[in-house]
């Protein structure tokens, strides 16, 4: 519906809107002939809707036979959706194509409505092809309405685009006087001028201010003077004085926008955008300093954005590993993206969990005996001076000789050294081989390699497991060299001497023998537990003897013998080192008393 | 006249108020200073004698913020008007991107106006600057004084503004014309941005 209140005779024309009014008048006189489509844009509250309404009223008056349709874009969208929902899309199209003058308000809301855009493009094409007039308003020029199909922008810009500026002081006074006439209100001289001076440069707000004054005057039932008006308006704008600066500022902005080459402005805005986010924009700055516009400005911008995105993902990964890495300068310079990648790769490998030694196998619980004396001394030296004395240390000895305990003890001791973070890797030969196979399978050999190469102490228990694996040997060889070069300590445990490991490559063997090869043997002295067990056994015997004798005396009457309390437990607690192998000892003999009697016999 | 530095993405405009002594150059600056929000302006430097005559120069830096991606700054200077401060005037005018000539509208000051304008043109000639190309704006100040004391803007235009540069009637004490003049000067200066000279490579000032 066209609002009849909006007419040309109550629209105050000033310098800021003269062009728009002339264009609208011309269109009203000869719709569809000049300026088709006519596109009017301005900030809110400057009279776009009023002009549209005035145009509609005038066209109806001059050309009563023409169908004039006024709709806001929202109405248009609603109608379109309604038509589609009720299956009357065709009727919708026919209706709009029968219109003589289409007045469409607030088309900036086209943003992000692709269906509406395509429907509107069809309607506009149809209307214009048949010489019908289209007038649209928006709060910004067509080219600045975001997310609008290029074809529609071209269509909207195809006729005349006019803007309405903020009214100047004189126009504001004229508007206020006009409004007063309409409202039948009157003010003492100077009041309206004061309002025009103080009030914001927007007609709607101007009217709001006037309404307040009219209301106030009605309440007081007395004319409001200039001073009162000023007080009432609150002088919020500091006598309206900053406005003078603001308007100067906006003029300067327009002048700068006109005179700075478009690509430089765009580039500059991009640079500011990135630098505000903390990124260095060297590449863009270089393009900016160039005399000519770069041939591929868009591509340059896209490349830069992609690099920044890459840096962000690298930063996120680094922060995941260690939150302290977030915001490092290396992630803010697209020129150093390679360094950032290397940094993250290094972090990833260094953060990969290294196999840890068994904490129970501590150096304190290691017992020094004649069989492992040299090895323990060497271990102490290594703990004192890792990587400096015996590198590598190779501990040779049979299974059960305490190799594992020794090398784990070294690893544990180095781990806790002086509170310094020492990266210790302690693994078995089998696990080492398995890890490499898994890495080969997953294509993460690089990472696996970097993980071990980053350690300060490398302990491999069970070198023989590696000896017959070609690839693992190669890897171990390179790892060996890398670690020794870095001064990291290596410790190996093996059942046989390197020379006896036939499948071990010569180069590896010579390197192992270049350190210290120490032997450990199985301890033969009886430990305390074993003695205790023997005593317990003796106790069983001594307790059994009189019973057995009694049994014999009673002519071997079957008799049940219970072992003395606690004996069984004591025997079970005996270390296996006495028997060498747990399989070789039976702790709970079935029908023990019977057997014992058999023995005694 | 490089007003734009592409590598630093900044636009710096030096605008100098010249004119005969007591014509109201410092008053212009003071009016602007009072109207600019404090976050947009620097400290106004004023080197004046005890009788408030400008001794060396006044300086008012304005930060206009980022415009079209360029950090934009205006530096407003005044020169001492008296004839005998010629050397100081030369110094302050050095590197000016635009000049606002503040003429005193009082009838009896006409000769001083002419003398001062001649001095400006002499300076431009010394610098080898083509006065037709140089951004210049005229301000006819004190137009609020009684009619019989002042020269009309039409006559002032005829006498002083033979190059037909933008001219404004002003009352610098109360404000009318002050920002209009500055705006016109700013637009002329910024108009130089797109000329080949100004588009030179991010020359440091």
C-alpha cells in the first residue's frame, strides 16, 4: 500500500536530496521511459520511503490507468514464499508482470537470499522488457549489498543510481518549520534553529527531537525559549560541536576514497586486517609499495589467506602439544611458514612418548655382587657423566643375570638426574622392531625416527632381537650415529657378545665394541631368603621325624601329617634365583605326608 | 609533495595557515582544537609572546583514523604573520601540502593582506612550485564585524583571489567558515594523491 501522507509537497528539498527528487519527479512524469530502474540509496531516516510514496501518489494521479505496486523486500519475499507454498508460483509471476510501476523498498535485505534474488531477477527482466518502471531503495549502493548475484547487481545498477545525503543546516531548519506547520505547533524564534543546530543529521531523529519539544511545550502550557530548548535537548552533542568535526571527517573519508587507487585501498585494508590479527603481511606490503597494481591481486590475497590459514592450523597443533606455544611469533609470519612447519614437526616428534624404563627397577634396589661389580661401576660412571665415559655401554650376560635390572636402573637414575628434563628411551629389542614395522605400515617412519633421535639416553634391552632384522639394524645404526654425535648416552643389554651375534652387521659390531662391553653372570651365593627356605625345610623334616618314627612304630598305620604352620608360605616366598627356574620346583606336593614317609623309609 | 606513504600505509597532510598578523590564524586552530574529540588530537603546541602573538608557530596534529586502509593524519601549522618573521615562515612552510590563506576582512588591513599574499607567492616561486597547481584556499576572516568596517567577500575575492581558488567567509572566533575552509583545503590536498607525483613510491616524509 502506498502511504498517502508521503507527497512531493511535504518533502523538503535541499542540496543533499535535490538530485534524487529530480530523478523521482522525472520518473513520475514518464514512468518506464527515463531512469529504469531507478535506484535510490541513503542512510536510514533521510526520506527514501517518503520519496517512493510520493512517486507512487504522483503516478496514480498522473496515470490513473497504471498499476502501481509498493512493497518492501520483506513483502516481496513473503509473497513469493506464500505463492510457492500454495503452488501458485505462476500466479505470482503473472501478478508482478502486470504491474506498471514497481516500487521496492529496502532491497539491501537481498543479502543471502539466493532464491529471492533469482526470482527478482526474472521479475525485473520481465518488467523492463515490457517497458515497466522499477524503483528501488536501499541503505547502500547495489555493489555494496553483500552476497548478491552479479547479474542482479548489473541489473540494479543499469538505470540511474542516486543517493540522498544528510540534510544541511538550512534544510534541517526548513524541515522543522514544515513539520511544525503540519502539526500546527509554533515556537519562539530561534528554537527551531537551535534544534537544527544541535540535532543529528537524520530527519527521523530531527522529527523525534521536535516531537519532544512539542510535547514539552504542551505540558508546560507555555512557549519554550531557546535556552530551555537547549537545556531540554541536553546539549548531549556538546553544543553540536563534535558534529562539525564528524562531518569534516566523513568528507575527508570520501575524498581519500576518491583519490586513493582502489586496489591500494583494498590491499591496505587487507594488510590492516591481517596485522590487526597479529600477522606480518610482508608480501602484501611489498605489493603495496609497488608502482603498479599487481597483475594477480586476487590471487595474491587468496594465497596470503591460505598461508595464514595454514599457519593457524600449525599453531593449533603446536598449542595442542604445548599450550605455551600458542601465539609464538613464528606462527605470525607467512614468510617463515617453512620454519613454522619444521618447528611443529620437531615438537610433534619430541612430544611423542618415549618408552619409559620400569620404575621398580631402581638403582638402589640393585645389589652389587662379584658377578656384576664391573657393570655396576660402569653404570655409576655413566650416571655421573652420561654420554662422556662409556658410550655405548654393552652389558652381556645370560638370562637371569640381572641385565634388565641394571639397564633399567641406569635409565631411571638418569631420568631423575638433578631435576633436569632428560629424555630417556628404554625399550626392548622386540618392541623396537615392532614399532618400526608399525611405523612403516602407517607411513610414520619419519616421526618414529625423530622421536628416538630426540632422546638423551637410549637403552635397548635385548640387542639379539635386532641382530637379524636388516632394516632395524640400519635404523639402529643411523640412530646410534646421530645420538653419539649429539652426546647422548647409549646402553645395550644382550645375552651374547656383539662378536657372537653373527647376524649383526660389522659396522654395528665395531661401534658397540668401541664403547665398553661388560659381563654379568648369575650369582651363586645363597641369598637370605634361600637360607630361610632351607631352614624352613629343615623344620619340616625335624617336625616330621618323630611323627614318622611313631608311624613306623605303629607298623605303618596310615597317618595324616600336617606341616607346621607358616612353612608352606615361607617356601612359597622363596626367590626363584635359588632354583634358577620356577618350573623346577614344586612347592605344594600332593599327599606330602605320604611321600615324606616314603622318603624316610 | 608526498602526502601518502604506501609502505607505512599512512597519509600525512601538512596544512599551513598563512596570512597577515592578527588575521586569526591561531584562532582558526584553537576553534578546531576545541571541536576535535581529545582522542583525535595531539597537544596543540603554541609558541606565543606574552601578548599572545605567535612567535614561532602553532602546531595541531589531528588523527583522523584509518580511512580506506590508510592511517590518516593532518598536521595543522600556523606561521607568524608579521612581516619581519619571514625566515620563520619559510621554515614552517617547508614541505607544506596545502596552504590556507587567512585574510583579515577589515578594510584597513587590505594592504597587509596583499603584502602577505605576495610573500606567499614569493615563497612558492623560490621553491619552484607552480602556484596554479598548489592547493590553496582563501578564508576571509572577521566577516562578523560591522559592515562598514570590513571589505565584502566580493571585493576581497577580486583583490586577493585572482586565481579563483575556493574562498570562504569566516568568523574564526565563533566558528562559521572554519571547518569549511579546512575541508576545502583537505579535499584539494587529498586530490593530489592520485597525481603521478604523489603516487611515488612510499617516500618517507
